[in-house]
């Protein structure tokens, strides 16, 4: 069973795709991580969305931003793998596609992320290096990481 990726701008998302994205982000970032925060942040319309499907089920997701929107460099955020599929290491496939898409769409290899600290080794395996001390974002330890 191979993951199928769709890469779409906001206005290209179907209503069902948007619903599935918001449902997955809420399931993980709000409920699972027990973090009350405003996930719907008026930024999705500026992003490129990377959706990974297994048998028509949204298994992975992230959103991409051009340089200057979040950081001086392009960025990848809201990186999430559905709890139902975490045993399959799909996050690595997602990051490879996300990085390739940033290079293609934004013509840069420079990417900055705000990573949950416990995922440092995961992001390091994709060429990111820690560039800040730990800071709290929504009461969760984060670090800034960059990739050139």
C-alpha cells in the first residue's frame, strides 16, 4: 500500500479535503496533545498544502509557506501523521515531498521550521539543524531549525 500525495493551493482544495485536513489537525494538535489553541489561523489561504492519502484516508499532512511569511526563509508547518498510520514511518515520505515542493514552488533550498523539540532527530534526518534554544509555543517545547 503506497501513499499518494496531492499538492494543492488553498483554492484547489475540495470541501472534503479541507474538512479532512482540519479534522486531522484538530485530532492531533488539539485533542491528542491536549493543547487549546487556534488552529484555524487565517494562514491556510496563503499556504501550499501537502496531503498524503492511504486508501482515500488522509494519513499525513503539512503546509508550506514562501519566504517572508513566517520566517525569512520558506517554511514547513503543521506536520502531522495520523495516529492510525504512525507505525509506517510516513512522516519521512511527507518531509521528502514537502522539501521537494518548497524547492520547486519557491525556488529555494533554505527552509526554517518551528519544530516540537522531541522531533529534533527526525528533522535532523532530513537535513535540519537546531538554530535556537528551546522555547514554549502553546506550552509545548519547540526549537527553531534550519535547512540549507
